[in-house]
């Protein structure tokens, strides 16, 4: 016992890395690149679709291919960083992300663009967990650590807004391809900086084995799930291959659970998701993300195609939602999560977001941005932001220190997979409603080009509002699950480092919660 208590003490008083703030700048640059990429492509998507001739049925794969590869491989990426070295994995992720971005910018056909996005997701899954791990081992002092992750979180939050504006500027004044090429200088700066300033102690590595069967089963299961939703759009829900994909999903993910319960070093220890409160967080937040990701796609097309907004104006039009998320997260969620139970923030937060989504069901071709879209975005942002902070904190509450990393990766996985499923599912619903509307009304429009165009635009809006109604229902489900499954009083903000004296496990666990609360 004396030895175990002495080790953490020696670790805590070791001199801080003199290059740690330069290392933070490098890691933050990489994080900004990843966050930019998540929003910048949304703005460029209509232009890329028109240029490459991407069908409406397949356009969501520009987003889904990235989200699926990233979400499906996040747990694997975290384990690779532990075994292979975080700095090496970080640099590999940066180089691979840059190459994938160059391929995306040079795409000459839809398949090349989809493939480059999937490749971005693969290397993003290496980059994200290794970046967080590097911050964790670089900043050991409690005050420096909190400040570093605060800066990292601010960049992650503000990066989304920067991506919307930058995506609009690049698309409108240069070309949609520059929304991919812009990643290359970010990656180059970060790679050079990482070689120069980042130091990783060898003692920080984890020598456990790699769960290859778990990686294969989880990835194939998730691919089958999302492709099943996508195929249902272009074919039907009862088509043989569609049903076969859903059946394969059940078999593959069921096998994954069976394997994880037996292997010595599982990719995902089942105890992490079996806890009622953590399971409630993963499930309710995943459902909320399903609703939100589809909305981003629909609003982008509504503003640019139906309303005729230029890309830059579209980016600016999304800022109220981003602002609402930042305010809800920092001024509501962060301030109240130490005073009230988590479910009393998460449940009402999802309800407020559902109210914002409900406002958007009134969309028409001539709807006012100021009187309809703006207040809806503010409600959505405030609601999701208020629910997000307690969810992030709760995701590692009570988790074993050795499971804190996988619990963090799991919340990212649920978000990425939720985004992939949401884009595929809601796009399927919207496309079906649009087709039905146009079929019913096009004949009555006659031969007039203007009348036929109006029918097509009305059909698009009909599809969007139908899918948004589904999103309202999904957010209500998220609110119910958060209110019923999450029963803990919570812990609010992480306990201050060192509060437990020499109690190493509790100190380690609390430190692991700091990055999780500001990851996005």
C-alpha cells in the first residue's frame, strides 16, 4: 500500500513539461481541422452534388461515410494509440487525414468523393483519441489541465461556427473543392509542430492486447445498419436485401456483445454500458443526435435550393443555432449541473430542442427566416447545449479509472453513429414524402415550367417537414429516456484534482472527466 500511494504523489509533483503550451497549440490546431471539416462540408454539399452529379438518394453518403468510419473505429483508434504510442498515432492520423482531404478535393466522380470521406473518418478515428490522450499526459497539474482543456473545448465549440462561415466563403468565391484542400495546411502545421514540441513518456503506454474480432464485428455491424437505412430509400423497407442488411446487423452486433463478454481485453467492456445511468446517457444523447444531424442536411438544402441563399449567407444563417448551443452549454448546463440532478437538465433540454424542431414543421417555401427559422434555431441550440454538459459529465461518473477512456470514446461513438443513422433515416423519410407529393401534384401543374418548378419546391419542403416531425418524436423519446433511466444525483463538475489526497483511483477518475466535459 505505501508504494501504491507514493507513485501518484511522485507523479503529481514532477515538473511540468516546459513545452506543454506549445503542444496545446499543436493539438488544438488538429482539433480545429477536424471540427471545421464536420461543418464545412455541409455548406459545400449542394455545389459538390451538382458538380459531380450525385443523386439525391446518395448525397447523404458524403456525410454518412465519414460519420460511420469515424464512429465505428473510434474505440479501435483509442486502443491503437495506447499500444502504438499516442504521438505516433497522432501524426499518422494527421498525415492520413491530409491525404484523404486531397483526394476529396480532387474527386471526379461520386464514388471517389464518398471513398475520400470514409478515409477521412478512418484517420479521424486515430486522430481524435490520441489528441485527447496527449493532452491528458502533457498537462498533469490540476490548474493547467483545466485551463488546457477549457481552451481545447472552446476551440471545439467555436470551430463549428468558423466552419460554416469558411465553408460558405470557399464555396462561393473559390470552389467547393477548397473545403477539402483547406485541411492540408492545417495538417502540415500540426505535423511539424508535433515532431518539434510534443513529448510522450514511454510509461504512459498501455500494453494490453488488441481485440481484433471486436473491431471487425462492431464495424461490419454498424456499416450494415446504416446501409440498410440508405437502401430502404432507393428500394423499399421490405426489399429482400434491405431486410437482409438489418438481419445481418442484429447477428453482427449480437456476436460483438458475445465476444466482448468473453475476451480478456475487450474493445468495449460491457460493464461500461451496462450501468443504468451511463446507458441512459448514451441512448438518449444518441437519439438526440439522430434528430439533429438530419436537420442540418435539410436546412442547408432548404436555405440554398428553396430560398436561394448563397453559401456564405447559408453559413451565417446557421450561427444562431451554434450560438445557442454554446450559451446553453456554458451558461445554463455548466452553471446548473452542480445544483440539480442531471435528468432535470437533460430531460427539459431535449424538450426545448423538440419545441424548436416543432416550430420548423411549419416550414413553407416562403417562410420568413427571422420569424420562423431564427427562433427555432435558438430553441434547438439552447436545448441541446443545456442537455449536453451534464451528459458529458455523467458519462464517466462512477466508472473505473481503467475504463474512463473507453467511456469517453463510447459517447463519441454514440454521437457519430447517431449522426450516420439520423442522416440516412431522415433522408429516407424526406425522399419518400417528396416523391409522393410530386406524384400527386405534378399532373395538375400542366406544362408551365414555373408551375412545375413550384410543385418540385413544395415537394421538397413537404419532405423536409415530414422528416422533421419524425425528429420531433425522436427528441421526445430522448427526453423520456433521460428522465426515466438517469436516476443518479450526479456529480456535476469533476471533483478537484487532489481532493482525495493519496487516493489514486479516485483522483485518476476525476481527472479523466475533465477532457470529456469539453470534447465537443
